[in-house]
């Protein structure tokens, strides 16, 4: 249970900025005449944005926060793995929907 | 063997050898104070013991288990870094439940200093409050050994006393390695003092030793 809550806390920080930017990318599809909002674009850009925001938030802006997760039994590689896995699943949902 | 054992630690940064000859041991029930000038390698040593920093060479053993990285020290070592490490978007009560077992969590939640913070998110706390929370969390964690880097930094004198009392109380069941530039507070609670000098560790038995190795001046008390 502890691991699940820690994972949620870790990922919560990434999901909102990554989603906002990805939805903005989705709306870019409406710019050309006859264009539509594209969930596929949201999905693809969400995966890339989650990596970008992980780097910006945890590696650049708040590197000390890693110690919170280290003390809870995670290492950096696992945190990157968690991000990639959850983001891949969410991206897939957007792309398939 | 209830002991944290560290030796053969070597670490250099850009050609500068910071740690060359480190030997350290800490038993459960013991408080080890680490002192050293700025840049002596105190925090580096703590991070190497914890496993969050790679050393050029190291040997760390905790109660018959050889620690090579973070994965090996789960429930054995907790570490309080110098800077604030708690995420700002989480409620204090949630963090306490994550860090502590049930008994310690309820103990912490009823503590007079912590109780007023419980419903706040850590981002709403002042720097001093955040530091007190971080120190208390680490002390109450389930780990058998606790490494504390600058616990008194930015904390009011009255709370420094509370921190010292808490470390003393918890040292009955776990080992502490503590470092702080406020050396008087470290001397107050430490059972043994280790000075890092020229990359090596020197055990200090009397305050005069700190003067001899140039950590404090001759007229300092």
C-alpha cells in the first residue's frame, strides 16, 4: 500500500502539466481548415511530455525530492521506469480511444 | 552483529580526492557525531553510506548485509539530506503514514510540534516548520540506522532541544550518525565524535582534539 501511495504522489506531479500541454497539442489539429481535435496526437505527445516534465521537475527543479522516494525504498531508475510505464499505458488509452 | 560498518571509502571530484581513508562504525543504541570543515566530505560520506552517491571505492555492511546501493538498504538506513526533500503537494498526515509504522505515526501525530501541521500540505509550512517535520519523520522512520545531515539548520533554539531529546530517546533502539556545523549541539548528544580531516577519519576523545586538528580555534569554547 505504501508503495502504491508513493507512486501516486510521484506521478501526480507529472500528470497535470503533461496532460495540459498534450491537450494543447491535440487542439493544434483544429488549426488547418477542416481539421479536428486529435486524441491520437494527445496520446503521442503525452508520452513525450511526461518524460520532458519528469526531467524538468525532478532532475532540474527539485532534485532533492528524490530523497523522499529513496527513503521510501525507491531508486532513481525505478522512478523513471514507473513514469515510462504509466505514461505508456495512458498514452495507449488516448491513442486507442 | 548489530552494527553499521563503513571502511575503505574513497571519493574524488574532478581530480580532487575528498575522502581517502574512512573508517566508521555505529552500533544500535549509539549516536556518532561527524564533524569537519566546509567541504571536508561529511555530506558526501553520508550519501555514500546511504547509497545515493557512488563512491570510487567503498565497503558498507549493515548487520551482515553488504550495502552496494539504495536497493540494499531498505528498512535499514534512513537519511535526512541537508536541503528540504519533502514534496510540496502532499498533506503532512499522509507523509507521516508513509514514513512511519502505525505506532510511530500515532506518536508523531499527537506530538505538540507536529499536530498543528497535520492538515496542511508541506508547501504551506515555513522553512523552519518543514525542517522540524523532516527531522521528526526521519527519527521516527522504521530504519535501524539513521543518518542526519544538519538537523539544527534553520531551527529555533527551543526546537533544537526537542530534536536532541528525541534523538537521545530513539537512540535506545537504533543507531544515529549525525553531522552539523553547530558542533556544540552535536557534542551534547554524541557518544563518539569522528572528525573528517584531510579525507580521513580521526576519532576525537576530548574537545582539545578538535583544537589540535584545527576544527575550532584555541580560544573557542
